[in-house]
């Protein structure tokens, strides 16, 4: 009997961190760069309120959320596309702009989703080198060929936590051909307040060949609801909306996200908590000789070469102590772990356990 046969699929499967459900002994999860303080109480209240009526379809255009976003960032609501997390915005962009044998440039250490959706559309992935875990604009530009179609750039970057300056980002866009789509991932931009940094949204709001993405999964603490958005020219947004599935963001998520954006005080509380603990943790990890680069996000990258211990062993010892972190082998970063900044109590326990593991 002949059965349906799928077409040949060339893809890299996304490998997530271990789930809390698989590790019942885990009490502290510091593996997914989730919000330390969680969602705004106002967002939770709105979610609970709307969730009483699940029979209603969501607004397929997400009109209210778009208006709230546009008002906060002083941008055009008609140039916003909503997605089930920013992941879906990357997927839509790849589906719309990449065809077989196109080339897509990504930094060597970058969010794996970029290459997954690019490969699904037949692209060849070109890796640009990094220096001290920092993206090199010079190397990205050196990799450009006539086949280059898209360049992905997270700034600050995941999983390294580093950023490049506004001057460097602008130089990149200026030197790229105008027909190359530059995708700027602003997932962690809220955590930065450096003088030489500007988010992609502020830098490129008037450009016609840049797509900027944002997510509600990090600073807003709504990872489980899957809400993200993109901002670009009307031409790009119209194309993405054309291929976007209807009702792709559920109704409670739309209302919760709107409430989260409006709750400025909670956002400041989360950001201040992260900035405070980022400095504390980096100092402690530096003393333990396991720090790598200085991160400007809600996570830090650790390496265990100098203390002569394997990251695999550290990972397991932390898990045995009830703390889940992220291994880095899937990113190609050897003997390293990524640590998400948690609540104050969680961070103190992490420091205590790590000191014992590395014998400091």
C-alpha cells in the first residue's frame, strides 16, 4: 500500500533545555532566559478576566495590542505584525524572503531559530565569526555574496549577552546591499541603558529594508502565552500579514500583553532587578574564575576551563541541588553553561552551590 510521502526536509531540530516536568527534583529554573519576577499582576488579572470566555475567537488583527504598542513606542500601528512569539515573525520572514540556494548570514553564536527557518526554505547558512563572544560587523560584511538574501542580528546577542554599538549597527546596514533584508532581534533590548547603544526599533523605524522584532517572553514575563511582534515598512508588513495564519495569537494573550505594556512600573521593577543582579553575579563569577564576557542581559555565559571542571559535571551537580541551567554544546560553545538571572533568593542559592562545586 502506498502511503503519503513528505517532501525532503532539510532542517535542524530545535533542542530546548530540559523541562521542569522531566526533572521533578528541579526547584529553580534558570535555563530559558525567562523573566525573574514574572508577569505584571495587571497582565495576570486581565488574562484571568478574559479567560472566562474561551468560546470567542481572538481579533485576528490584534487591533488593541497594536494600538497599545504603537502608543508606547511612538510608531505606526499599521507597520506592526503580531506573531505567536517573535519566533513566528522569523518564520514568516524566512517564508516570504528566502528561496532555495539563497544565503543567510548569522553570527557564529546566535539564536538557533534563525538557521532552522532559513534551512526549511532551502537557504545555505553562512556563519560570521565573533571576537570575544561579540558579533563582528566586519566579518559579517566579508561573508556577503551575490546570493546573500537575509542577515540576522540579535542585539544584545543570545547566548553570549554581548552587544554591538549603534554606530556599528548603522555601519552594517549602510554597507549591506539595499536588497538584503536585515533582521534585528530586539528580544533583550529593554535591559540595556548603555550610552553607545540604541535598539533596532529606534535606529531603523524609518527604513524600508529592516525588520525589527520584539517579544513578550523576556522582560514582560509572558513566555507561556507566546506573543511577539515585528516592525518594518508597510511593504514588508503587508507581505508578512498576507502569509500569517489567522488567529495566530490567542485572545487571553492579546489582552494580557496589552496590560503588560501599559504597566510601566512593573517593567521598571523587572529591569532594575536584572541590572542589580547582573552586576552582583558577574562579580561573583569573576571571583570564581568562571565568568566569560560581561553580559548586558538577563543571563550570563560561564566557562569552566580555568577551574578544570567539565560543564557537564557542573550541570549535573546543579541539577542535583535543584537548579536547572542551560548547556551550550548545541550552540557550539565548549565547556560552558548559560545562567538566567532569577529571583534574589534563587541567585543567592546559585552562588552558594557554585562556590562549592568549583571549590572557591
